[in-house]
C-alpha cells in the first residue's frame, strides 16, 4: 500500500516541549516555498563592520553584518561516539564535559569575540587587534591541554576508554553573521557565523589527528616569521629539531584557492618556556634572541618556498574575482 504524502489530509506529529503539534505537511511545505521565493527575491543587505556587538546582531530583519577578516579556531574531541559506546553514560559525559569546559575556558581567557559549542566540539571567532596572536595562543594551549592533561588523565581514570584527544584547526577570512532560526522563538534562534574561517577551521581540525594542530595556508603565511610560534626553544633535547611545523595538505580544501597548503604542529607549549613564549606572543613580539642565524634563515627560506605556489594561486583567484 502506498501513501500519498502530498495529500492535504496527510498529517505528521511534531513533539515540542511535551505538546503535540499537528504538522499539515502540504500546507507547511507550501508556506516554506513562499518564504524561499520571498527570500531569493529580496536579497539581504550586507553591512561591513569593524566589530560585532552580540546584542545588536541582526535578528528578524533582512540584514547581515560582515567582518572582512576574522580568525576561527575549531576544537573537536576525537572519538566521542566510541567513548559513548565503550564507557557508561556517566563516564562518557564526564569526559566530554571536561574537554568542552577546558576549550571554552581557553577561548574566553584568550579574548575570543564569540564562541559556540557544537556537539562534541566548539569554535571561537577572533577579530580586531591581536586577533591572530590570541587565536594562535588559544589553539596551542588547547593542544597542550589535550596532550599533557586530557589524554593522560583519561588513561588513568578510565583505562578501558578508547584513544581520544582534541583536534584543533585554525583558518582566516571574511565572515558574515546574523541570528537565524524561528522568528520570535528564542530557543530556536542562534547567531550564525558563515564564511571561510569557521568552515575551513572545521575542515582543518577534521583532517588532524588527536593532539595535532592544523592551520590553513593563509594562517601559515601570517605566522611563519613569528619565532615564538614556529621555532623550538632551547629546552628541546633534540638540538637539531628547530622546525616544529610540517607541511600538511588539507585534502578537503583542495578546491579552495591554495588554502589546502596547510601546516601542522604536534609540539606543545614547553613546561619551562611556554608561559614566557605565550606572553611574548600576546604582547606582539615576534623575534627572539637567537645565535643560530643560519637555522633561522633556513627556516624562513623553507616557509617562503613552500608557500609560493599557494600564494600565487590565492592571488590569481582574487584577481579573477575582481574582474568578474
């Protein structure tokens, strides 16, 4: 027997807060069709701003705010499904909550302008003065927490837990924001940050392994000359290991203007130098007192050469867009 779901008499039930709401499917879809036609007929206004007041993000008006340059950090707890399957509910809940709390605390402490939880992960948006420095310190701090605290504590407390950790991605670019959802129903509304940063940071994090930080090509172009972020401290037992970052192709970004030429970091903040390095980064310093000039020169040359192709690709795409 077949069912004609387009028939006016076909009704589905939608459960909302204990109240059964009838959903007349054909009428509902007809209404959505009208909404879509209206939305596409009257395109929204885009207002470019230098800062975003969360209390004044457009809500039920046809306008979005745009930041021309923002940085997103996306952090995702690896293997939450397996954690829920192999641990009991209380144990799995404790692991997820501990990880998300630490991520959120880091974002807040590092002056993120907006942060949002998404399932077993979270992202933050940084913009304005020192946005890059704050974002990178936040990303490396989350990675350090994952490697030195989170994973180790889980092993001790829950020996049968599957391998886990936090994957981190960072990306930059323009973003637009508006409160989206069901009009006049607050619990069905949230600010939506749409654009390259959050999307690409998420893809970078997904490509990483637990405890690894991955940045897109644009981020690497902006940090490669910061010696506090990219070069090993003197505490490194492998004196020759000065190159902390490694090329890391982000396959899911292969169609996006060279952004796939990313870099990955497995190292964490040093127990001895981490506090000083992070403070220097946040204070705007880039250059350290180094005696190994040859090493520094080699590092810069490598960064330049590896990003020439990606830089040319991004430049050509931008030029193409300008003439279209």
